[in-house]
């Protein structure tokens, strides 16, 4: 809860209130603990405290429980028991302004990004590509940039991969080898990604990051991402949240340490962000986390053990709440020792022993002081939420979605001209040109007729010439030998007969050839 006297009041120990220092809230934090120890309630208490202070938050809702932050809480036996411990007599139960989001567009406003916004590095992680395939993907993005082609959705990327594969020889000397095997592997990975529902995430209208940073009635809006389905695809979940962080980092201006952060980002199941992450990407995550605080954004990781977080990043998480850990194996005992060593010791108790004996709702707490130094660890009890603990009904969720100021802004997908449309148009033009080049020039009807009668004329002339020559030769021979040839047919008749026969044969031959030619076509 937030008030002027205690500020961002989160927990209570024997020495009094434990509050996050406002101007140190952007120095990031950690909520850790075994399953069932109260991490989700701690997250809810922190989020609604920031909300009351006018700071918007973003959080992933794994089981639907966090949706209850949109409704006012009620007095219960558990709360009545805790009230005297915290010195609270009449708690003012209240709800927080909430916007529900969903990558799949089913339980909230859709959240989309274009392939180009995601970039080859994050996309390579999402597709689980090896080094060679990652190189080919980077080449595809470079060629698209050079040609001015937009890669907005999965079909655009597929079209670009197909284009680059077909023109591989043209680009190999400039960018290196582009093997069909690598292109095929990327295409198969895209198919798997599409089967996971990622086609609903990639596209336009892309999400405006400033829609996460709004207030309503003086309270910061709680942006709750429905993640119960998204959690089934851990690579998509973690890469999506990393994209959000990258967008915040690249978009927001430098502001330094403000009295309160501009946005608090809760990253639940944080270990997924680092599982299977390459060294290059891990370095980028570390850079974003280290520098994004200067943009007025605080990041709070929620996970089971501090050992889930890489050491370089863990060292940047100044505000810590550690719930109970169980130590049944040597590995668990090592995790407890590591968690204890991250705190500034308190002489009143042994930190490692306290971690294993904490009750539900109880935690070891250490926040940064005014100078940015970690305070001595305290064994404390986390405040109870003033909003509802537990999920809302589907009707309540739908009412909140429809009443949102951004209702309808992202609901209808937009498919403008991009790489797919441009490359398909180019392929159609090339095919038409090829067909026109290869197709024989059609003869006109008049030319075809003229060709036939020309051949008939030649055949008649040849027949007449041949007949006259034969008759002349016979006449000369008879004169020399004195022989008299009896002929029943006159010279004129023979000429006409042979000419007619030649004409008939030629016409028949040409017509037959024409008919057979049409049948073959």
C-alpha cells in the first residue's frame, strides 16, 4: 500500500514498515521462493502499491490469479489476523485500473509485433537456429533492407527465404554461402512456430509501447498479460517479453533516477528468459537490464531460486524479497547458501537457516536505501493485498476489455503491401514474360489461306511444265525414229488432268496437316 508517511509500503518486520525507496524502485528487484510460499501475493502487493502511487505496471498472469487485481478485496479471517501485526485498523479495500492483454487475442487486447521489429537475433532464438542458420537469417534481413521490402508477418519471411534461396548464386559472393539445407531448416522451424499460434502475434497493427505507460484517476494502469496458454510455449513467452523490454529500452528517453519509476515490469517464471540463451543474447539482456533503469523502468524478476538468474544480472537486482526455499538435496542446500549470501547479514539470525524456516507469506526482505546501498536483511511478513485475491469471472474480464480506452485499436489485423505481395507480383510478371517469349507467333487466317493457295499454284505450274516437257520429248523421239505413237488423250486434256491431280493432292495434304496440327495442340 502507498501513503505519504511510509511510501511504497510492502512488508512489516519487528522494527516497523519496510518500504521500497521511490527513486530506487527503478534499480530492479527479485521475488524468489519455492512453489506455494506466497510469491504471487507478494507480486500483487507490490503492483497495487505502485498503482496507488501512480506508476503503471506490466505483469504476466500465469494462472489467472492476478486478474483479481481489477476488483476490490474483502475482509477475511486471514486479513483480520494480520491487521494488528501491521497496525492497520480499517483497510481501504480498492481495485486497480486494469487492461487485459493476450498474444492470442482471446482473453484480452491482442499484442502484435512485426518480424522486422523482432529482428534476426531474437527471432533466431525463438526458432532455435544454429550458428549457420542464424547467419542465413541475417542475410535474408539484410537483403530485405537493401531492397526496401517490409517483413511484417510469417508469410513475408517465408517469401523472402524462398526468394533468397532461388537467387543464392547472386548473393553468395557478397554475403557468403546460402545453402538450401539452411533455408529449409528455417522454413521448417517457422512451420512449428506457426503451429504454436505465433502467426497471430506477428503482424500489424503492431503494439504501441506507450499504451503500457498510462494512468487513470491518478492510479497507474495495471497491464495484465494472460499467459496461461502462452506458458505452454516457453520460447515464445520469454522472447516476447524480451522484445517488450528491448522496445522500451530503444524507445524511451533518458530520464535518470525519478522520484518514482515511469513503469515497473514484472517478469514471472524468469528462468525461461535465460534457458538455452546464447552468450551474445545473454550479453544483450544484461545490457538492456543495466541501462533501462536510466529510462525510468524497473524490472522485477519472479522465480523459484536466485540461482535461476545469471550472476551478472543478479548483482543488479537491489530490491529483494526471498520466500522460503526447501533443501532436500545437496543441490538445494547450495541454492539456499547462494540465496543467503546475496543479502547483507543481520546479526539477529542466520540467513540460510531463516530461509528454510519461513512461513507462507513470510520473507526475508532487503530494499535499497536512499543512497542505493542494500539495507540489512529483515525477516518480515508481506502485507495483504487490498484488491481481490484470485481470478475474475469471464463476464468481469469481458466488461473490463470493452470499457478500455484502447478497445478496438488492435482487434482487426492489417495486411498491407509487404515482401510477400511485392515478390509474388515480381514472380507473376517474370512468368508472363517467359510465356510470351516462348510462345510461337500465331498465323492469321488470311496468311494461312494465302500459303495454301501459293503451294497449290506452284504444284499446278510444276505439273503443267512437267507434262509439256514429257509431251515434247515424246514428239521429238517419234520424229527421229519415225515411230507413230497412238494416244487416246489430247495434249490439252493431259495437261488439264495432271494439273488438276497436282492441285488436289496439294490441297488434301495441306488441309490434313492443318487438321492434325490442331488436334495435337
